[in-house]
C-alpha cells in the first residue's frame, strides 16, 4: 500500500480545474467529422445554456469572466460546430460551476449532453469518455463510472486523471485494494492536489488519521489559493481535524477559506458543525442558514434537522427531514442515485421501513462498501435486529476505519448484543 505510507517530496502548483484538465487530457488526438456529420446530428450537438448564478455567488469575481468565456466559446462553435476541444472546454466550465453552485440537477445532465455530442463526433474521444466517467461518479452511478474509466484507460493508459476516477469508483464499490493500486499509479504519473487528496482518503479509510492529515496538507500546498479545488482541500483537511477532536485547527481551516473565498458555503457548514459540537445550536443554525442561501446543498438542511432534534423540537426536525427527502427525490430525477442518502435520512427520522427500502437498493449495488454497511447496521440496530446489525458493522469496520460515528455505533451494537436494554425507540410525534 505504497500511497498509504510515503509521498514524494516534490509538490506541484495546482492550476484551476478549467486549465489543468485541458493539459492533463490533451495527450490524445482529437478527430473531427466533416460539417455534414454535425448538421445531420445537430440535435446531439446543442449546447445547454449556462445556469445563471444567484445571490452571493453572482457577486464572485470569476462569474463575469465565466460568462464571457462561455460566450466566446459558443461563438467559436457557431463558426465550427465540429470543434470538440471547444465543446470539452464548455463541459469543464460547467463541471466547475456544478461544484461551485451546487446546481447538480441542471449541470450534470447538461455536461453529459455536451460530452455525448463530442462522442457523436468522435466515439473514441479520450477526454469525453474520461469526463463522462467523472460525471457518472458525481451522480453515484459507480459501476458505470468504472466501466467508462476503464474504457478511457485503454485509450490512454498514461494519463493520471483517469486513474483518479478509478480510485473513486473502486472505493465506492468497496474494492479498496484496487483503489490503492490505482492511487499508486496516479501518484507515479502525476503527484498533484488530486492524487494527494485521494491518498489522504484511502489513509482515512484504513484508520490512519495522522497520515490522512499529512496527505491532505500536501494537497492544500499544491492548490492555487482561492480556487475551488484549494478550498475543497482545506475544507476536507478541516473535517479531518474535526474528526480527531482538533477543533481549533479545524476552525482555522474554515476561517482561512472564507478569508480568500467568502462565498464558500461548505466553510460555513464546517463552522456550524463545530458550533453544534459545542452545543451553540442557535449560532450553528445561523451559519447553516447563510450556507443554504449560497448553495442548495441538502446536507446543510439535514444538519439543521439534527440540531432541531438536539434542541428537542422533534416536529420541526421531522418537517426538515421531509424537506430534505423532497430535495433528494428531485435530484434523483436528474439521474443522481440517492438511495444511500435517503436510507440515512429516513433512519434519522425514525422511518425505518423507508430506510430499509432504500438501504437495500444501495446494498445490492455495492455490498462491500463500508459506508453502505454502516448505514445498514444503523437501520438494523434501530429496528432492534442486533444480530444483523453486527453482521453489517463487522464489514463496515473491516478496513480498520476509526470514523467516530462508526466506532460509536459499533459500541452501541455490541452493548445491545450483550443485553437488550439499549434498544432503539423511534421518535413519535402526535398527529403525524
């Protein structure tokens, strides 16, 4: 497990995603069809409009530049509809916008349409195949994402980016040794923010928080300050500190992010979690409200529901959980698989039949994944099936993960097997 032990001393300057992915994926030659091909397949080649930002995100300095760049690229396509490189540039801008704005239900189908247009023009286009696998990962279509990434690797086995997708897909499918091998190859080809962050996640999965923090620090150092990837890395580093009880260090990461990017919603979410840990619930809710006004991210609303529950306002918590379920259902209509998220959500809301239904759907797809098994263990525990809960939690702990929530739930299950006094009683709300 090379990447879980050492890193090269060299760190590189990470370029913002819109630039670096062009250079990373430019190793293959782009083939163009003649104009008659484009005209005959014009319905396949339409470019969806850029989604207009709102609120604080619309005030960000890069937004006007993004709009101008998309306008420029569309004008180029008007002159040459078969220019696949221009189409790929637009797809990358849209992928970046999806991360920045959280408008996944719009952007992921839009990007897939653009990429399918490229593949219509050139069925063996490496870049389009690789990006499509990445989008499928974001939509939690993990098996399809891996198949596409493997197809891309056959086209170009020397590109680092495609190995990153293979790391992610194998992790989500529960093939952790395969993920380590892909991570090793990725670092060998190109040590970067992306490769360091993936190695960090693998270390975390295997219970090495110290190593995970060290790797994520390298990812931060490799990032361009203020860029979305840089902020994402610092946010993840902050969460690692949070998981190990180093709340001051965690707070520092979130503060640093907001100093360079005041509209980064996940930093407010991180600050809110620290306030929640310190039982400053009202202040935490204020920050979460600020976050949701920036980005329609369901996890912020879910965090609110948990705080309402901690405050004893169970009716308000259940209403918020229902709101989150509706958000996830809407996301599912765009092709995003959300069964694991719904399983966890309904388990928190005490709706165990629905939690089990969605959990089993996800479990059938990836029975080796430790997060899926953790979720199923919680469902079984809250259904007072402690023997089944133990089976799931054993798989969830098979990599040696030291995730605090996992360890806490494992302890509850073990105590419940020892005696029946620690069973779960669901929230009961009158007239519901």
